C-alpha cells in the first residue's frame, strides 16, 4: 500500500511541482488548500484542476479567516507592491507577508496527517527566488518539524513526522525545469498576488515577476 | 502603556485563571477563542461572559473546522468516555484528544500577536491534573516557542515571542486556589466535554471529574 502524504496545495507553480515530485516518489496524496481571505482566491480553482488532473486521492479546502488579523496586503485593501522588474525585489520583508501563515497551514497539515496516520507533509517553500518571507526559511521548517514531533499522539507513539521541502534550495528556473521534466502542466497554475476579475495575472507583483524570470531562464513560454 | 498579550480563552476554569493572572501582571489582554466544531461550544458563551466581566480590550472568535479531520470525541459522534471517579483517568491518551489542536490554536495566537505587535501569549495548559494530551506538555510548549521565534517578521526584527504557561506545574486544586485568591468567579466558567442541551455538566467526563476533585481539595463548593 502506498504511503500517505499531505500536500499543501495553493494552486501555484511551486506546490504543483511538489505535487509531481511527491507523486513520482509513490506517495498517496492528500491535498490541503485554504480559503483564508486571500485576494487571489482564484488560486483555489487551479488547485481543484490540479487535483482532478493528477487524480489526487482526497482534497480538503479549509476556510480560515486570516483577514481577522490585520497587516497583510494579501488579506486586506493594502495595495500589493508592483515593480518594473525582478531586480527591485528583496531587502525588507514585503507587505504581502501574512502573519504566521505557514505556521497555521502546517499546523492544519499536521492535524490532517495525524487523522489519517500519515507521517509525511510536503510544502513548496523555497528560500532562493522568493519574497523574503521568514516562514519559508529552512530554519523555520526544521523548528516546525521538531515541534510537530512533540505535539501529537502519534509522536508519543513513536511515529515521526517529516516535513518535505524539495524546492527549498532551488531557484524558480530550477523548479520549473524539474516540473517540466515530470510533465507538470503549468497552465493549470497561477502565481499572481493581485489577479484581475477573471483571474488574469497583473504581471508586476513579486510572484508574477519571479515566475516570469523562471520561465525566461528556461527559454520557454509561460502558457498560463 | 500596558504591554499587550494574547490570551487563549476557552471559557474553562484554567483559561479563566490565566486571564486573572495575566491581568494581575498588568497586561492589556486580547482574548482569542475558537469555534472549532467542539460539542461543547457552550464554553464560548462563558468566554464571552469572562471578557465582559474582566473588561478585556478585544476578543476575537475564530471559526476553524477541526471536525474536517476525524478521530476526536470532541468533534464527532464518538462518545466522550465517562468514569465513576477521577482514579480511572490516565494511562492512554484519551479519545477526547483533538489532533494538533493546541498547535493550531497557538499558531493563530501567533498571527494575532504579530498583527498587534504583542510579544506575549498566555495559554492555560497544565501537565499534572490533565487528560494526558501531548500538546499540554512543557516540552511541546518550549518547541512551539522556539519555532515561533523563527516564524514571523517580528522575530526577524529581533522581537522575542514568549509563551506563558503559568499553570503548567499546578494541580487542579492549586489552580483553583490561585484563581480564588485573584477573585476569579468560577461560576462564569465551564469544563464539561459533553454538556447537556442547556449547558449543564455531565459530571463524569475527565474534565468534570478533574474539576470536582480540584474544588473538593479546596473544601469549597463549585457554584458553576
């Protein structure tokens, strides 16, 4: 019987790639997505398409109101920063940072894992071509894993939780290359933080610029 | 200006005591409660009364669907175990354990803390007269605090999160004694995991039995 794994699936380029990696490793996938008050809730439509395309065993969409905690451009009317080019990204943690978002998402993934006796959680964080979010760094992931292994009944029973971060040291270009090698259809993904009404990408937020750079470095067209 | 603190407030005896302790220490309190699919959602009414009585600055009630992850008697139709006396409690982790519940609650508390620039989180866990939940143990709390201090933008900016667990080494009797000394009105709290339609306690779940033992050891009547 295939080992079960939880996959945090946003509907973006990174989590779609992680999906393909975990599936290639033979895991039975249980996907977890969140409707958290994000302005780009359109991404959930992409998550659903990916689930269908990859015949994922189960997909849970959890509603959590992160807009209750103010401060992020992704969950409020604070404007999403736009740039002319990817070179303008970096330095400060941007206003698109959502307080404790990955901590909350991984905590739900832990509950999901325990409820189906899965020991493996996959998340598509990466700390190279990224926006500088603290909860994408390897030291955060390690600390979360250590905490998770003290948090649950399964940990008391000697079962170890592993947080898999296969993209952590990859550039966006390397992620896309890896995904293309595994047959990922990136037209089923979206990255934009601030899409238009019909889901069309803005082209100038951090996520759009990093995505464009990744495709450009692979010399291929982004068909999304 | 008073230092801000987040208080995880269930409406139970323990969190009411922590409220009084934190308020006596001079914190400006921001309370956080959860409607998580618990069969004893009645406890939220008590949380609201405590907030009113203690003139808490702010109270957020977050809805999270922990019933989406099966396995707990508190969020499903699995019966809550009943006992004749407190002596029957202990040994195995009971079926009232909710997978990763305190991890999820503390993660939201972390988001709340960061959004209002608070560095202090209070939670009423205790590891003596308790049901044996893994996420009530000091080693879990320490690991969560370590993780929290790598998770957020405020941690990158050098601000330290502290998880306060003033009850961690207290018996239920000691908790009640402490609370009575601070003037806590325990008639505004509830502990039962499986209350009747009007909120009346069952008298035989772990929480009821531990509460009764605590009052008996103080030689006082529980007026709740």
